[in-house]
């Protein structure tokens, strides 16, 4: 029996080019799998379609060519079994943190008693116990991000899709969030697909790094990261094997930067 919970099969996608009659081919035959309980990072140059792949996994966009399969079923509409954490926290400003986190459970018709327990558990997991009645404007950027993650964790999605979730944070907060995310994913045995531009972040967090090319984007490499866990997020080079893993990813990624400059 396959351990694949998510598969991108020969994905191709074109988008209209502003002011032109022809389309821009962004994705051109992307194929890779995500196994149960694994953390997969997706990196590549800007505009290569990383976020588009997440939107397809969530069912927000149906590929023009190829297909996305979730647990062997083709994704043809909104995929309610996955969770999506965007770059911005996107908490509703008029709702308290508790109400924001509770919202997915309300929409799913979960009973009040169970909602209370699961919200409390999710907020404790991300270190926000005691902030339940705070509004987003009363929380720091990092705390808002934790709230966004709690809102996703609370309904126990099959896969967590994360689109550069730490990109807007300062360096210190980003390292703290990386450490928190590693701990959460290890404790929950979660399956995560994580888009990032940061090679260090990808290597530190992931079990597998999918490297995409300049558009029209193809899969350049699917690199296994075998560093022991837990990993030190604050001093990357203290992780045994980090330098070799970083070099393997950087070698592929660098070729695309050089290609971009050549053009």
C-alpha cells in the first residue's frame, strides 16, 4: 500500500500575459509525491509556480494539464481535508483570538463542548494560552502567525499547506516560529507541504526538498534531507550533515539564479 497522501502528476499550467495574446507557461510537467507524516519543502525562483501548486492541492485551482491526487482521489474542487496557512495571518480583526481559532469548527458544526476543548488545546500547542480574549491588533506579528497556525491545527487537517508563512517576520521571530513548527509537526506526526525562498529554512525543516526551475517550471531535483531530529534552528551548522544537505540544495538552486542572470 502506498504511503503517498498527495501526488502532483505531470502538472502543467498557463496564465494570461497582461497586454499579450499569448499565455505564459508557468508549470510544465511537475510530478512529485508527499508521503504520510513527512515535511516537504518546495523552493524555486520567484514566479515559478510554487504557490500555484499549493492552490491546486487545496482545490482552489484546477490544473490545465495533469492532476493532483489526495489519498488517490483526484482533486476536482475545494479540498476540505487540507489546511492552508498563507503568508499573512489573515485573522479577523473584529474577533478575539479564541473566536478566530474556533471559526473552522463552527463552520463544520462541531458541538460547543468539543469546540472549547479543541481551541484550548490548539492555542496551548502554539504557546498562546492566556491570550484567548485578545484581538489581533493586541498581538505581535509572531503571535498572529501562531494564531493562524492554531486556526489550521484545530480542525485536524490531513495535510497542512504553508505558503511562505514566516516570510514577513523578523529574523529572531522567524527562528522561534521555525522551532515551534518543527516541534508541532513532530508531536502531531503532521504531513506538511511548505513553500519557501529560504534554503536554510527548507533544509532545517524538511524531510524532502523539491527544487523547481525557472519558468516554465520543471522539477530539477527531489532531495532527501536525512538530518537527525530535533534540529537546531538557531545554529544551523551545529546540525550534523547540515552543510552537505545545504550544498546539495544550493547546487540545484544556484543553477537557476545563474540561468536567470544569463537571460
